[in-house]
């Protein structure tokens, strides 16, 4: 990595080596997996799995400078790619990538992708290790070096959250929305797409050194170099295979047991979580927000507002309206009242005394005696049916009558027929 960067800086203009026409095709393209864009993988290569791993190259900062010390292997640490006339090719020869040959590829118009720069640069290692701690997920990186006027990769999406930082030169980026629902936040990277498959970009920008571009996994992207500038960028990747879906996909014999346990706990949670209290609070807020019910003329006439009580000659007349045990009653409206618990008390919260001006009145409620609770519940659930006072489930007839009178006075119930004075 150091070697390449170093040389690039020294030779900012085109190199004077004999150039091939177009991308280097003299090396046989290595056979690749179809989906080769998921290159931020934390998976081991087959070579590493076999134990013939690339020599561990994480070294102290001072040794980053050592030229030619790192064993950079094609296909493991570095890819040589091109995308010309809609054709994406990889030109990795077998074996070790030596600067001389890599620069020759670059001069021929190929892009150079370094797959794990953190293993070669302590600066990258440091940044990634800090991000890894902050994100709480694996963080990886690739660097991409692209010659002027070329493109090294076909449009594709990756399976990682991508933070593209432009390090040198410029790159023209086009970013596209996920095309289908099942490509939103995908679990795996895409194959290469043709230009016809991807639609119109939602972002078309040129990044310059120091610029940062973020796109979530699933967003199709392609980057190309303008004729006047090369590009070097690093893509920092995070949250690869880190979703709940990935957790559920883990195959482990203990998974079923674990899932059963989680389900059991989730059910128990409903018992312990103060869901009822939360719903009560929400409902009380709503009852306070409500307009008072607007009664029809008949409803008015059969409610406290139409009761015959009046004042004459210094005396209240017809106060004792006759609610009898056979009087049929119902709430004035569904939703005009709700039983809510408040510590040890049960309150009836109601809307009938609300103002037509928002929150002009305080929330209205009153305490319901234990002997009345079931009866209020029945009234609420019976709406729109009328029920007789006698059918209220209170132990004593007096309790039935006192509840009916209380609710009538508050304007919460009305009778099937207007009441008359005794
Ligand atoms: O630079 C390019 O051509 C593509 C880079 C890319 O796909 C990436 O950074 O994820
Ligand atoms: Mn990509």
C-alpha cells in the first residue's frame, strides 16, 4: 500500500513506460465468483483457510515505510480490474503483486483495488479500530486507485454501509436507489448490473480530496474518473451481516431452544410491562383533547340539559326528576367516558364537560365507588343499547339509583324517553 501511494505521489503525471492500448488483457483473467462486489468481507480466503495465509502484515507505524516488505498477493490483497464498454474484467495474474507489474496495469488503464489496507497502513488501522469501537460492528476498508478517464467497476450494490473518502484526485459518482423492496438493506452484495438495469441516479457528484460520500447497503453505485484526474479513494465499510435477520439466519443447534426461550420471555413481558397504565395515560390525554359530544335535540331533551328543573318565585321546582328502576339509560356517546386506574382509585374520565376551545377546561374525571365499577363498565360496553337501571350490576337498588343519578347529573347518560317531574 505504502509503495503504491508513495509512487503515485512521486509520479503525478503519466508514466513514460510503454503503454498498452486499453486495459491490460495480456494476463489471463482469474475466474471469479459471480458476486464479487462484496469485497469488504471478513470471510477468510480459501488460501487463508488452508493455513497458507498471507504473512500477517500489521506492523508498527515506522515499518509502514519499508518498500517491498509486504507480501501483497493478487486476489487476496489486491485486484486489477477494468470496466470498458460495459464489460467488467479482472486481470489478476497468479502470485505476488510487485510494484513494477501493478504500475504497468495502472498505466494501461486498469483500476487497482487494495482489499485490506489496514494490514499495510497503520493510519488506516487506527481509524478503523476507532470506528469499530464506536459502531460496535466490524469495520473494514478497500482502497481504489483509478487512472484518469477510466472506470474500474460495473454498477453494483454492496452489503455494507459505505463511507467513501476521496483521498487524492477526483471521482465522478452516481448513486441509485434500491430498485425493489427486496433489495432494500440487502444481506448480500449484488452481481454486476448493466446500465440498462439501474434507472436514473438520485445522486450525481464529483468528489474531490477530503470529500466524504455515504450510502447505505443496497444503494447501487458506480464511479468513474474524469479525463483530467486520477482518483484514489478509501471506502470504509461497517455493519456487514449485522442485522436482526443475520442473527436469525445463524445455524446453531441451540437456536431453536434460544428462540423458544425468547418467545417465552416476550410473552411474560406483557405481564410485567405497565402496558395498561400507558394505555390509560394515552386515553386520558385523548379524552382531554376531545370536543364535547354535540347532542341531537332528542338527546338533549332526554338528558340533564332537558330536565324540567327550574327556578320560580325564589324556589327550585321539579328538581327530583324521576329516574326509576325501569328507566332506560345509556351513555350519551361511545367514548364519552372511560374507566382509568389511578393508584388505588378508579376514575371515570369523561368528555362531556370539555370546552369547544382546545384544552380550555382541565381534564375531567371523578372517583367511582367500588360498588359502581361493574355497572359503569356495563354501561360503557352496552352502548348504543339502552339498559334499565335495574339491570346495573350493583348489590343494592340504592346503589343503582345513586349511580344513575350521578351520571345523569354529569350529562354522561340520557334516557330513552325524556324524564318528567314527579
Ligand atoms: O471506484 C469504483 O469504481 C467503485 C468503488 C466501489 O464500488 C466502492 O467503493 O464501494
Ligand atoms: Mn461498491
